């Protein structure tokens, strides 16, 4: 039996489509927002400027040839630049799509903020996956795990109480079987995830379907509404049409733009000029957070969903993976979430160190490992939803657990090489080194705050900082390597720029946790630092990836190319150096800069594996085992950790390779 759940549609405003002020409504319809976005006219000169910046930025990257061999970006970008577009929104979506074709979360185009910092689309559903209910030949079932995305606001706009569907299996979406639909959707719109399993996990974990920021790596919905067929375990089916609605971004984050009151105001916001690069060295944002992590801006999702609840399953309706009697069991919080780290204890079997980035958690990790030394025989490093960052904490953790390892590369330091056959890039690095030596100190600016010259990098051969006065450091010695279709000349191997190194100290039970007693849990959604961290421990611990499609192998993490920098950095750095050196440091080359407030990013430095010969991008480190279970709601940690340790103890149960 199929019942129809009807609802009133979200209201579409009449009049000026970009007037989001006059109406008292808290949300807006897809139709109105789309009309507003499409009202901004196309400007061919804007496209020409953006393409020129992207081309120069990628010319500085040592990975450009590899990406060209994979995605033919030079041909795509040239074709894109010759087109005319229906409007500015279509042009920016085409630029975003071109970046996403390279298939890395480190490669992205940041559209004008009017398209993603004013309004965001959502529907309330949080999807879950279970393998416990395998009736009718199904190996896995997609279901509605919760409705945490502003359900009251959604009900006010549409009349639909999304909580009524929690626990139901998703039979189909828009006429296709649910898993087939999300596979097709994610292949089209979630390209930074490197396989179907990672993309499915993004939908389950990161709300990559239910919440559309419309910025770097996602798109606003193509439909005004989705049609779902849902089913209870007793076989009763319900069809429901769920409209997409848009809320004001300022209701989610303080960094939002004010909503526009007219089309003219919206167009002016979209055409905002690039920020003034001459504000001074102190105005240049530190690059530490973007060396390895995902592109800024980050999604608002986690902030929106912090502390989301779930409705216990177990009745005739539910398909929850975790039985009601297993909720909230067997886990004790030892150190509450502090910054981006947390310590849990699973029974008496394992201490769990949860790391939501790879930036600044040494104090929490040190205390958590000290606790594990006195209470556990196993240490689990939980990297699900890890958002990347920097590699300094990676080799601190390695040497903390294995202090006998003195070589930083073996302990997780990433060897990198700059290309040194591009004269504009050579000039910029020479000039940043000169700026650090001659200008920064008298101005009271910390070295490396503006530039990326010597004194900012470690020579991986000596493990010492390269002296500031060694201005020829990236020209001699040189090596040649083939990268995709081309041969490049590259500088000596260095590490990421670090102003300080973490203080190394060894765990009180150093050496206890290894092999099956040192477990890394990843989910394919974890970003670059969340890949490089477990990769450093390959052979020392056990690497497990969870979720995805049953019987299909998936990646341990994403964005595995190396270090990334924003494309606006080169022109801003050149302008600042020229301004503050007052002619002492001349520039001969042109550095393209954006005329509008948009952005591009890509890896500029490819990261090598421990052998210092093989690039992670071309030969990534693979996981050891797979865990078919998926659950990420509060209260299910004990169930997940129990299943995790079962797979580690019984690897034959990990069916995927």
C-alpha cells in the first residue's frame, strides 16, 4: 500500500526576486532564488580575468601536468573561456565545475559570495545506512536516520513534519532506487571524493546532499523539490514530495553577507572587487590552515548540526543500524571536546583519541595517550570527519608513540619540491626571501608572514631550516621529474613552512600500541591531513575505513596531492613586497590578480611518500581493512568501536580489498 503525504509548497515571492528584506518569511523558494541568481548579467571581461589568474596559478604548480593528463584541464579551461553564458551565475558555475573535474578537494573555485554567503538551500533529512536488515536480497539499506536540519523552520515553510519519516527505508528518490540515485548524483556533483563509497559517506556524514552551501564543492539543487518513496519494516509505503527551501546564511554564521533588498543591490554585491592587497603585511592571512586542509570556506554543516539527536529505532517502522539496547553503551568521555580533539574510553579495551583536524591538539593527545597507558591495551585514532590541516602534529604523534624513530620523514614529515623552471615563480620566491631578510624584521613582521622563502622551510636531508640568506636555495641543486605529460625542473626536497616545531616527548608506555593494538579509523570523507596521518603509520598500526558501498573498495581519505595555496596570493604578495620595499626589491614579471572577489586554489607542492620518490597523488597509501557498518549519530560510538575491533581481530570479516 502506498500512501501520499501531501503538503503546501514553499511560497514563491512575487515582484523583485532579489528582495529578501521586505518579506517577513524566514525562508525562500527555489524558484525565487534561481530567478535572482540568473538576473546578474554575464561580463566577458570578468571571465577573461578569472581564466588568466587560474592559468598562472596552475603554471606555478608541480602537479599541473599530472592533473592535465587526468582531466585535460588546459583544453577544458580554453574551451570555457571562449563561451558566452546566460548570466554571471552560469559562468561561475562553469568555472566551479571545471575546477571540480580535477577531482580533488584541494582544487576549487570560490564563487562570488553573493551566491553562497547570503542564502543556502536545505531539507531536513540526515540519511543513514544499515547492513543489519538484508531482506529481499539487499546488501545494504538507506534510511532516514534523523531530521536535524532546522525541522521547525522547514515545517513552517512547507507544512511537512520531517520527523514523521525518521527510521523509514528510502526506497527511491525521484523515481530511481535510492542507492542508484545517490550514486548518479554524487558522480555528477561530488567529484572531490575519489570513489563512489567516499561520495556516499559524504551524503551520510557531511550532509553533502541535504544542505547545499553552493560554494566551492557543491551546487544549489537542480530541482525545486524531490520525490521520496519511503517504507516501514512492515511494508507500508509513503510517497512524499519534499521542496527545497532557502534560509538566510546569517541565521547560521556570523560571517554571512546581509541579504539584498533589490536586484540592483544583489548585482552590486556579486560584482564586488577583490580585497585591497595593500592593507599591509599584518592583513595577510596565515597560510598554515590551508597547506593540507580542504579549501576555505568550510561548510556551515557541522556548526548547524552540532549535538544532533536521533530517534531510537526498534519498532515496526525502523531500519536503524544500531539496536536501541546498544545506544549510549560502553563509552566514557575522558577528556571533553577541546578545540578539535576528544578522548573516549571504550569498555576496558581501548582508549579512543578523536581528532577532527590535524592542527593543534598535542596537549589533548598527550593526556589521552597517558590515560591509555594506564587503562588500555589498545589505542584507536578516530579520524572520521577530520578536516585536515598541517603535518607537524603527525610526526609529533609518531615520535611520541615510537621515539626511536629520529628521521622526520619516516615519522610523517612530507617531502615536497617546488618547480624552479618558471621565471615568474623563481622571482617571487627570491623576492619573498629578500623581503623576509631586509624588510620584515624592521617592520616588526614575523618572517614568513608574507613570503615563502628560505627560513620558512626545512631541508629534509639535514632536517634543519634553510637559512634566510640562502637566496638560491630552490635553484641548486635541481632534479628533473616527469609529471603527467611534461618534464619539470624541481628544487631540493623541503617540508612545509613551519615557524615552530612541536616539542618531542615520548609516551610513558612508548611502543605498547602497535599492530592490532593501534587502530586508525577513517571514513573516506576525512580530508588531506586525515589521510596523511594514518598513511604515516602504515605498517605500524592497522588502518580501517568504514562505510561506503558494500563489496566496493574505497579510498582511505581525499585531497592527497600535497600543499595548497590560494591563487590570489601571488599578486597580493608581489604588491606588498613592491609597496613596502619602496623599490629596493624590483619585479620584472606580471602576477595576475582577480579583479572580483573570487578565488582559486590548487596544490602548489606535490607530497612524496616515505620513499621520497613516489608521489602520494599517483600512488596513495591504501587502507588495511574495511568496516561495512555506518553510523555517526551520538550514542552509537560504542557500537561502532565494538564492530571496529571485531574486524581488526577477525580480518576475514573485511570482505573488500
